[in-house]
């Protein structure tokens, strides 16, 4: 899976930590890199509000692909 260059391992690890120890549920668009709020950890192919593509994934889901 090809991901936007802004989606680094460090960024995704921090996002997953915020899910585990906080109240955030971040997700990311792999096409444009936009961060989305209120995204389930196992989300796949949600629609991006910025670029309109169905390429938003939960942070934990993306971390599995790295």
C-alpha cells in the first residue's frame, strides 16, 4: 500500500498511543495525508473530506501496514 509521505512510523505510533491512553481516535488519508478525528482504529476506506477519495484508515490499521 502506498502512503502519503507525511505518514511516518513515528506519527502513526504517536497516534496509536493517543488512542490507547486518551480519548482521541485519529485516522489518516493515505492519499493527501489529512488527519481525521473520530475514526475507529480498524477503519478502512472511509471517505476523505479534503480530497474526496475513499482512502481514510484508522491509525492502528495503518500501523499494521508498515
